[in-house]
């Protein structure tokens, strides 16, 4: 039984929830106890108590904790990756990559403990010096999705802790065992227990608890990775307390393929972007926007590549495994239902109909949440499939005539997370970069697979402009404090006693 841990102590009340292996639903990975709103508040209270002492630990020493965490994750990489694969069905190679992403994040931030620079700034008056300091925000509540059950949480937890904050972490319940395993490594690396409190709770209870904790002044920063709809609710709630959360939301990520593109490279990129992780990354490819001159050739090669891809048990060498859990599968069933009734679907194997949206199972329907990859050609700008995130192994295709039209189409859904262009013309690449509203742009590469030290984040429906990763995330977990120090021995007034030459 996995329970929420506050000050290292289990919370023993609440409903039971089973986290299942989505590749074999009879395999229960863990039994979780879901806590109520009070636990979300109690976790924030505990974090508040622990934060001051943690902030007093010198930043380079907090950096040593991050270094120890990186080494511990490395030493336990195989076990953690296998657990991630078992719990959320991501292919083992991807799960190993995910664990490596934590190590990369730790390797980046362990040195930041010795930097965490402020500035010295000249004053307009003599015998006076100005300074800036980064100070921790205080208590951060971090709510994460389960498609990246350990790497994406590490993008919040590692910098937040390094900067001297205490954290309440509420992971997705269907990825609770992976979250618990990662949290245990964090404590084993030397973090005092109350500095990180782990809460298992459902979405509404988390929201209610967060509402109370914010009202009580117990939370200073909220980090949320998940759907745009929930992100908007969290943003609204934080806004009432004049707080700006770090929001990493959905995407409808476009890939433009110009007439001069290397089509084999583009097919490879579309295959990984669209179907890697069963299309369940926020950075997954939504729509291919291909030049009309190469449309037929691209679709022929793309369909052949998709038909040849292996789907199945994630511990084998497959392109993708099952969907994350039953809630996601049932949402995706609805999506397939409306798609089947509105579009011509090119399935890699067989046709999907409105009556039988799940057609395309590769496994026993009772045993695993497997779906075939689907390509939908001829998607139009006002189609729901063009406008909305689908979070499953499905890619739309549409055409364009000139690059301005392609950029306009790429921006049309109003998301703005990731984007990609395949072209051999640098001018097209630069024009695309300048015109696209996305926070991330790939040239001749996948929409997904960002590296752990570049700013990660989106605009529009994909987020509020906050960025994670690299030094940029420090602005989420610290606030700038300025100081002026006058050693002239008299009152020098800014603007009024300015020194002149
Ligand atoms: C997500 O799906 O929430 O860039 C994040 C990528 C990964 C992270 C995806 N490194 O695809």
C-alpha cells in the first residue's frame, strides 16, 4: 500500500486506488491510498515548517544533495526505467531516456548551487552600492502528469529544492509507484523529509486542498503540467491570490514539410513525433502541413513507414506500447469516435469506424490498452482534429501552397508549445522560426525530445509563457531581491541627489 507521506509519515485514511500495468490490466503495479483536501493542506503546512531551515543550508551544499541524487538515480536507473515501463506502458528505451533526463537535470543544477548568482549594480550616487539577490519563493506545490512520471517532475523538483524551497508534490495517481520510487531516491540523497511531501489525491480533492492552502497563505508557487483545461482553472485560482503559476499544458504541434525537404528524414521525424510514446507527449506531433507538390509522395512513404512499425509490449523493441491508463483510453475512444464519423482514416491496419472506434487493438482487449497508429489525410482548418489535442497515436495531414500559409496554419489552433519544419532552405527555416508562435522550434527534427537544459514551455493554450529547464527555470523558483547600501554617512536621495561630472 502506497500512502501520501507528510514529514515522512504515511497518511492512512482515504480510498484505495489501483495503479495497473496498461499493457496487462490484470497486473496491479501498486495499491495507492488517495488522500483528501486536508492532506494537501497538511502537506503545505509541513513544507512551510521545513522550508526556512532548508533555505539556511548554503546553496553549494544544496548542490551536493542534487549531485548525490543524480548519482543515486544513475545507480538505480534500470530499476526505475523498468518500473516506469510497467506502470505507464512507455517502451523501455524511452523509459531509460526519461531516467537519463533526471540525471541530466541533476548534472546541470548541481553546479548551479555554486552559482545562483546575484549582481552588483552601480548606483547613481557616490559611496553607495546596489545589489541583487535570488531568494527562494518558499513553498511550491507541484502537480504533474503521468506520461513523464519522473523526468518532468524532476524539472520542477530539482531546481525548486536547489533554490531553497520546500515542495508538495502531487503526481498522477496512475503513475504513483514511479513517483514514489523517485521520491524515495530524493530522500535517500539526503533531503530532510518535510522539505518534500508526497501527496496522492485525485484531481478535484487536489484542487480543493490547493484552494484552501492558497487562501491560508501556505503556498507561494504552483507548478502544473497537464491539460490546457485544468491549467486554465489552476491559473484562475492562482490569479485570485496574485500568483503566477508555472503552467506546462497541451499542444497541437505542427510539422511543416516544404517541397525541397528531405522526405525520408521528414517521414522518420513524423513517425517518432507522432507515434512515439503513443502520441501522448505534450510535444507530440498534431498535424503535418505538407507542401502540395510533395503531399502524395510524403503520404505514401509515411503510411508505409507507419504500417511497418511495431506496436506492442513495451518491454520489447516497439515504436509504442499501450495508452497510459483507462481514463486516457476512454477519452481517446471518444476522439476516435468523432474522427471516424468525420474523416477518411488511413489506418496502418484496417479502417476505424464510428461503431467500433477501438478496432485496431493489437492485443487482447481485456488485457491491454493497445491501439493502432492512425493517419488522417485531408484535415481542414476548421476540423476538430486540426484544432484540438488528441493525446493518442493519431496524426492529421493537410497541405499548403506558400510558406506564409503554412505558418498561418501552424499557428491556427492557438496552442504554442512545439513546432517543426523540414526544409533544405535556411531562409524557410528562419522565416518559420520568426513567424511561429510556439515556444520551441525544431528544424529537420522531431517536435518532441527537447534536451534538458534548453528553455521548455509554451504560449497561448500551451502555457502562460513560463519556462522550465536550464537557468531559465530559476526565475520560477526564486524571486529577485534588490538591496541598496549607502556608506556616505548622509541621506542621499535617488533622483534628487544624482552625482554630476
Ligand atoms: C511532456 O510531454 O509533458 O520534449 C514533456 C519532450 C520531452 C518532454 C515532454 N523531453 O518530448
